[in-house]
């Protein structure tokens, strides 16, 4: 039994490969290296460089490696980019993902785990947000993921395929052992930007909006440690292999931090009292997005172990320093 990890050279995928390898699983990675790195793929996995939209290639990889489960990370993930290039996002996240699903069906792979996003909820009306909340994505990115959730649901109903859709909240941090981390140049995510600012890699950073209806006026998000996130995938894999039913589950902790709280934590961890500029709201940001993770905990038996924001920031900081010295 081998697990196919698409996007295994990327941020979350490379952590997944470590988690699977540490659990003794055999792994084949399919990645086109558009945003991933060869050095990020643990040598215990086999790396195939190629396009997930090439169904024949995906089928060959599945057959050659005896794949029984697919964990599908490969995607485009930057919300503002998706507004500028919607067709690029529908191609990568919807059309090419269809090819991966079709390859699974054609070769008889029965287990499929799909990276989705809290962006499918848009601006949630009830907080924390549960999986049965209305889905109203506000960007082509969110829509491209939601359409793919629907494709997977329909394919599972028609074929001998079961799936777990995991809707990620704000993923941050890095492998506690320092083996991989968020390495995308020009990443826009808050913790990464703040850590880079503390290290002097950026001249300054902006806080986007201080007039939100939240306790301190800045947006609240549910930051989840990437190691806990990949742990949820491992739990999903066990669930599917044990015959568990298809399901959708949120991946977040159920509590949020404001932008100001995150910045204070980064200042505390790095001991650098870096300055921030207060800027206008960023278009498309919801005031607060916090997960209800009950389903992942009760059905998948997911047990998060890295909920402390300090720990998340410390891991991100350690990785950023390592990256500055050239990893790999
Ligand atoms: N944010 C910020 N400055 C930055 C990057 C992000 O104030 O340089 C804010 C952003 O407006 C949002 C929160 O931090 O309220 C989280 O943004 P991020 O891009 O990390 O994740 P998102 O929630 O958009 O997926």
C-alpha cells in the first residue's frame, strides 16, 4: 500500500510526507515543482516530477507504486491571484483535480483526501463555523475548491471511492524538528510576514484594517499548526482504510487570535519590537473566521497537540532563520 501525495514538494505536502514516512507508510509524490522544492521532499518518498492534469501519468504512477490512497494538495492558493486569474485557478484546482479523480476511479483507488478551505464559507454568519454552514465563497479560489468538493461527492456516490474533504483554516508554523517549513518566496500570510519583518527581511508590514467589529478592531483567525493539520490527514487516512464513510471536516482549533495578538506574540517570541503600519482593510477579508472542529475530533479521532500560538510562531521563526541560511 502506497500513498500518493500530490503537491508533496510544497508547504503542507512536505509536512504530510514527513508525517506519513514517520508512520512507516510508503509514499510517492507527484509535483510539478511550480511552487515546491526538490529538497523539501523527504528522501523516504519517491518524487515524480509531472503534471497532475495528465491523467495517463497519474494512472501510471498509481499502478507502478500500488497506490491505495491519494492525498491531494497540489493547488493554487493565493486569494487575490485567483481574482486576477480565475481561469488559471479553475484549471489547476478544478479541471486538473478532475483528472486526478478520474485516474483514481480508472485504477480503482478507493481513498481520496482533499485539501479544501474555510474560504468555501465566505463570511460565516455563525461562529464558530460548522461544516453544515452555508457555503458562499467570495473568491474564485474558494469557488474552485467548492466545485471540486462537489465533484468528489458525486464521484464517490457513483464509484467505489470514499473521501475526506478537509477544510483548512489559517495554516502556519513548521515542522518542530526543522526539516521543512513555509518556503514560498513572497508569501502573504500574516505569521510569515510578521516573522520576516522581525528578522529584517522586510522593511515594514501593514495591519490591514483596525475598524472591524472584533474586540481590538483587527481580524480574528483560527491559526492551526501545520503539524496538527497533517495529523488530521493521517487520521482521515486511517478512517478511510477502516471503511469509514465519506465526510467533510474542518481543520482549526475553535479559538481565534486577532492580527494585533499575533503581532504581539511575534514580538515576544523574536524579542524584536518591530513597527507596523495601520493600513486600510484588505478587500475580501471577513472580520472573524473560527472553526468548529468537533467533527474532526469525534469522527476522525483527531487530537491536536500544538495549539499554543507561541509554539506556532516559534516554529515559523526557527524555519525562517533556517531558510535565510539556505535549506536543502
Ligand atoms: N494580515 C495583515 N497584514 C499582513 C498579512 C495579513 O494585517 O501583512 C491580516 C489579513 O488582513 C487577515 C489576517 O491577517 O485579517 C490573516 O491573513 P492571511 O493572509 O494570513 O490569511 P487569510 O485569513 O486571508 O487566509
